[in-house]
C-alpha cells in the first residue's frame, strides 16, 4: 500500500469555509465570486506570509476583504488564552481555546544557534492514561482537526517573525496521542510541509506515539521522511504495563517488530523516549534490558528527566543516576541522549501539558477551590 496524497490548500480552505458557516470551499467561492487564484492568495497569505487575518491581505480588493471579514472568514482556529514565558528565557507556553471551548497547550522552545522547536497538540486531552503524564490523567475530550493542529505552529511562527526568526522544527509531542488522530495529524504534516505554504521540511517534523502498532504500520507505508519517536519508558512488558495501559493491547515484542519493519522499509532511524522514574525504571538491570532491545538497529534512546505532575505518584531520577544509566547504554553501543528540561517552571516540560478545560483537570481544580 502506498502513501495517501493530501492537498494542504484544500484542507485549509475547507476549514476556513466551515468556520464561516459555509458547507465547503465551493459555497464560499460562489458567495464571494472567488476565482481559484483568489483562493490561492488567501492560503498563501496565511500559511506562507503569516498574515493574521483576511483584512491584512492587500492582494485582495478592499471591498472583498471587508465582505469576507463580515461573513466570518478568519485565518486562525485557535485563540490564545494565556501565554507564559519561562524564567529560562527560552521557553514559551500558549494555552489556546478552540471554537467549541476546548483548550489545548503548545510550547515554543528557542535553542542556541537560531534553532526553534514548537511542540504541538493533536488532541484535547488524551485517552491513553499513561500514569506519569499530566495530559493522560486529565482525560480525553476530542480530536483536533488538521488546521487546529497546524494553527498552533502558525501562531508561534507569527510571534517569531516579529523577531526575524522562524520555526525550524515541529514535534507532535504535546497533548494527545497523534496516531489516535491519524488522518488529521497527517493533514497537519501536509500543511506544515507544503512548499507553496509553510514550507517546513519533513525531516524537521517528528511524530511521537505510545506505540499503536497498526498505525505505525500504516505510517511506514506513507513513505514520508518524517521522524518517528516511540514513548517506550520501560524495557519489559511487566513493567511497562504497570504505567502504560496501551502495553496490554500492544506488547513490547509486537511493538519492536513493527519498529524493525519500519527501519527495514524506510531505512530511517527510530527514536525511543524513556522517562526516568526513580526506583521504577532507572536501575542497571533496566538499562541492560533496554540495551538488549536496542542493539543492532537504527535506534536512538532519549532519556528524559521526569517532570512532576499533579496526579502521578512518581519522583524523578537523580541526575547522576540518569548519567550512569546513559553510560550503560553507551557501553553497549546504543546511541543515547539525555534530554535537557525546558520550561519546567511554567509546566511546559515533557509530560506536564494539561489544559484547564479537560474533564478531570477541571474537576480537580474545582475540588481544590481554584
């Protein structure tokens, strides 16, 4: 099975039309006598030129701009509620409200050397309930559509453009399980990559999954140069099933077989994320088990310091012990990176994203009198 062709401009225009109350792009075009080149001008203005709204598109006649704005045509499906900046001077977290009142969070990380990464959400909440992750503990509301996902990156791209900077990397590591919302995530990838629009290279995009084997197999057949990351976090089924319920459906042997097929078919590396939980998955025996699973493949392990969340009964592994764990992997020939935490003080670090209106998060806030 080959990859599916997705038209990013068609995806974007259909969503703009529906937000304005039209049945689709054709009805919007008929209502305002929009020729194909006018539709292309609108799309380019939003996705490539990063203009904030139709009123700013000076290639459109003034009367047309006014008419489109009057009927509700807008260039963003996400509205910032709060924007927090970390004391590290490099991390910004945005809380965004969607049209139906659901909320999601996304994070901008500005690294040295003008490298910038945006971590975006694919769902409002998450259904997979990983015990160490705040999003998973907050419950699931709904999938985001492709444009709602894309618009999180677009918001930060506009913010960066003011400072003559641009997004260099996008990671689907925010709220939600990307492969649980597969088609919309792939639509967002098409929007991010479109050379006539946003123009971000596929190799600068990473999708992280808890290990939905059927979707990994589907992704393999897409033949995209997008990076694949697996939220592994344990080297054995017994341990992983204790805090990642998905492992009861897709065990590690099945997951690793899917990863092997992915590497064989694509010749691309797989990144494995491993959050370090004190006295849970961080001893030398776990390191050796993990090394055994990684050996001999195009695999790279990212060790992630644990970030405290409201509902999880875990503590983070000490830094010396993380580095000892890394040394065991390195000695076994496993490429390993210890990830640097960013934005922990504003709950923007890995595993901390949790929008205010998610069901369990809201209930907890009410119970706490907040």
